[in-house]
């Protein structure tokens, strides 16, 4: 399975065949939530489950790491904004803290 949840297939093949599946409202919410948690479309998720594709990475952990990396990026942007407004770089301690956060995320990979 590729990163976006699709199988390895001929690039000329189109996903043009509609299939219907009846589920309860609760089942629908659960299935859509599962696809969102993994970070792929519901259609890709359904194909992966129905065709028994293997999802190699732990998508929940990857999403957590992505979230943490995004938080670090927000902090860096805030520090850059202050530096541009004040004409000076942030304190060394702030930069060391961000550096340590980045190292922690990389160690988790």
C-alpha cells in the first residue's frame, strides 16, 4: 500500500466503478473515523480493508509525531515574528528548547 492508502496498481487504471455498502449510522461514523485516524480517504481505507492490503506503518503514531512537529513549527514561526518585529533573535534558552523538541521527535522516528 502506498502512503495515500492506494494499492500498487497500473497508473492507467481508473477508479471508476461504484460499489454500495449498507451499514448503520454508527458503523458509518466508526468507519469514517477510522479512515480519518489513519489519514487516508474512506475509499482508500475501504479498498485496503476489503482487499486485505497491509498498512505497514503505525498511522496513529505518525499522526501524533506530525502534530508535535507542527506545534514546533508554530513556535518557530512565533519566535521569527517577534525577532522580525523587535529586530533581535529570541533568547538562547528558547532556541535550545525548540532544538531539544526536534531531537525528541527525530528519536521517536
